[in-house]
C-alpha cells in the first residue's frame, strides 16, 4: 500500500484526497491519500517520512508552500522560480520540492484561447500562490501585469523578483482585459472586492483561484455585468493531475465523472 497526503492548515476543505483516490481507484493502484492538518513543527517529520518511504508523495498547501523550502534537498526549476512548493517526491534518495500550480494554471486556460500579449492583466493579491500565477502568465505570453495588494510591501517584494510588474494601490482599478483574484477574499460568502466597473472595458475576463464557493462575489458581480468568468476548479484539477503524473508515471484522465464528483462535494 502506498501512502500520500496533503498537509496544510486549515485543511478540512481540501478536495485533494477525493481527486487522488478517484484516480488510484481508476488505475487500480493500491494507495491511500489523506489530508493532515499540521503546524510548522511537523514539517520536519513529514520530510523524514518521505525520505524513509513511509510516505510516497505529499502535496503542500496554505500556509506552508514557502516554509517547506528550507526542508527539501532540491527544488525543481519551477519551484525555485516561484519560491513555492506544492509537491514533494523522492528521487535518488533526495527530497525534491516541485511546483505544479504554474502548469495547473496554464492548463486551466488552454481551452479559452486567450491572447495575453499586450493586454493589461490585473492580479489581485501578493500571497503565496501569486508568483506561480505571474510565471504562468509570462509563459502564456503576457507582458503587462499589474499587481494590487492590501499590504503594498508584499507587492513591492514580488517586484524585486519580477521586475516587469507594475503596482497599484489596493482598491484602485485599471482598464484590464483580465482580472485574477489570488487573494483569499471570497472564501467567505460576505467577502467583497472593491472594483470600479466603470473603468473596466467590455470583454474583460475574470478569474478567481477560489473554487469553493463556486462563484465568489467577485465572479458573481462580473457575471451579472456580462463578463466571462472562471473559478479555480480546473487549476486545482490540473495541478493535482501533474502531481499524480510525477508520483505514478501515469497521466490521469480529467473526465466529467471527476468534475461532477468535485462539483457536488
Ligand atoms: P498564502 O500566501 O498562504 O496564500 P497569504 O500570504 O496570507 O496566504 O495571502 C493571502 C492573500 O489574500 C494576500 O494577498 C492577502 O493580502 P495581504 O498581503 O494584505 O495580507 C489577501 N487578503 C487576505 N485577506 C484580505 C482582506 N481582508 N482584504 C484584502 N486582502 C486580503
């Protein structure tokens, strides 16, 4: 029996066990994937268990994606670029920290055929996942990225690594073609993000990394004004698929049965 887990805090709402166990069953792999709430003092122990193969692979989620870096032996190029790790695996007896959020975000947009070149993109937030989104957008050809974060210093810190980004104050709106929420605002039903819709032109695309609730106020408001919207479910699915691929050397199928299972949770 192989053992996998996702660690984070909070972790109750994670759908990772559901998705990985679905694929394990589909591929007749004898394995179990669980979620575990941990504190920072538990990280070393998780690493030890991956090293001695008690754990065959782990996902890392909020708020440990940066904190885990100091415990791993090696970062992949993606994880190093993003300074964010969401997947651990063992290779040549070394703990490798990898990032599948970047490819997850990229793949979540593959059917939309969006042209990011020379279009203003506004990213709300400067938390742990934002660097992965910036890298993915760059990979997709984006050139004009503006960040707005409540704590401006965190946006400034990001600009030290990604010199090409612009920064605006929290609460300011620009005429963007794509607006992406990477903050945790929206997890609670009453959360609201202040945007001046008079400044946003037609055809703007609104993306929220949050997938539960399915439509945050940010997405609901945009939708009611006739804009195209997307939530974070497909990014979640594709980042999981990439982790699964690394651990099992199998490219798992993303089918309707799976999407329905996750949506009906
Ligand atoms: P993580 O990096 O683990 O995802 P985080 O670093 O706390 O979590 O990032 C959460 C993001 O949501 C940040 O951009 C945070 O803004 P601050 O940097 O100012 O904290 C944003 N966020 C959370 N609650 C918010 C609120 N009530 N208003 C505005 N932004 C908020």
